[in-house]
C-alpha cells in the first residue's frame, strides 16, 4: 500500500490518501479518521461519514479541504 500526504501551504500534513494494489483509495485525517473511499472498479467515491456516493470519479481530495489560515 502506498500513501500520499496532502500538505497545506505551511507544509503541515492535513490528510493521507492510501492506495491499494487494486486501485482503490481511502482518505483519512488525524481529527476524523477515515473520511472517504474511492472504488476503482466502479469509478465512484463514497463519503464514509454519510455513506453517500459523492462523485462518479475519484473526488477524495474534495472531501477534505486544506485548512485556512
């Protein structure tokens, strides 16, 4: 599993995207834990907080906006 770290303008990590070998991806934050999941086979993103499909593509980064200063 590979991880991609999302950083804000100050360089602090605010979210982590984990990618599986199957192509599925999950996004998590330190405050909220797992926030969303992208399923590569079906090409859709689910918000794990509500259980709803939010996009018919990979939209994980839209679920966790960077913090504002």
